[in-house]
C-alpha cells in the first residue's frame, strides 16, 4: 500500500488501481474467449486496508506475452542479446502465433488498438498493455491466463498528469458507444516513437465527450423548468 501510494501520488489513486485490476479482467472476459482466462479476483477491506486478492493459478510456462516486473527481467541494455527471447524473464516476451491471434481477436472485440510498445530498446507489436502478462494455463496447456490487467482499459486524457496513465481510465461503455479502438499503452512511457497517434486518439475521444456537456446541461435546464420542485443532481463521470 505504501509503495502503491508513492507511485500514484495518493491513497485515492492506489484504491482506483485496485478497481482497475477488476475492470480490466471484466473487460477481457466480455470477449468470451475460450482460450484466454483471468483468475477470480476480489477487493477486500481488512483492518482498514484495502487489498486485492487474486486466486492462485497453475501456470506451466514462462511469461509468453507482455513484460514482467523490470526487477525480474533484463536490467540494462548490455544484458540484451541480439535474440534474447529465451531469457527466463525477457524484456518483452514474444508470444507464439496462436496466442498472438487470440490476443488480436480479444482486442478487436473489446475495442483495443494494436500498437508498438518499447522498453529498454526492445520493441514488440502488442494488442494489450505491456505490463499485462500471459502464461500457459494448466498442466495440459489448453489455454492462457492473463495477469496484471489493471491497464487493459485505456487511459483518460482528463486533467492529465504523469501518473494519470496508471490512475485515470476511460469508461468501457464510451469505447463501444463511439466504436473506437484505443491503445492501452497510450499516454504512458511505453509507446515507441509513433505513440503520438495513439495519444491523439485518446485526447480526441476525451474532447468529444466534453463537447456533449453543453447539450446535457441544456437538457437538464429544460427538465428543471418543467419540474421546478424536483432537485436534480448530476455527476458526470469522465474517468473510472
């Protein structure tokens, strides 16, 4: 908890990230994939501390997609061989073709955009956030399990600050409503030199939402005129 608040700047931000872990898993599950799973997860309040509880899963492989914690992975550029994908903790894992197809299908269903991600000068084309890791699931290896889903839902551009790519997320309903695909790694340090295009799509959608507020306000004014004895309270939620 203390380390989490240091990263995101506040206890409120840390609490939001716990919710984003669940929202990301729910978003993946809505794709109804028969091969990609997320473990059962719960948020519990224990002794005044809010924690995320994730069920143990039997993974039978090294990381097959995404990037594990940098403390476990390759530390410096000098550690990167010309072809270092067999490293126990690669900078960014190279998924097998079948997994690449599955992740692309899931991303298309839930309005996530494929994008180039970069870390320690290693680049991969991804369909999910760089820090969402995927492992072969079960002793029979019949599917994959996705962990660290907190950044699956793309970020919001409202009131953007450096830590916002961790804390603020767009509403999943907004993506479906406007039928737009956004990159989970937009507005983050993980995009390559073409990330401005993905960042621009996030900012454009945020601006589009803001442009609807005058119409909403006018509609409320009209309703209040018709029913002056009724008090209406509106909270426009712009980010998760």
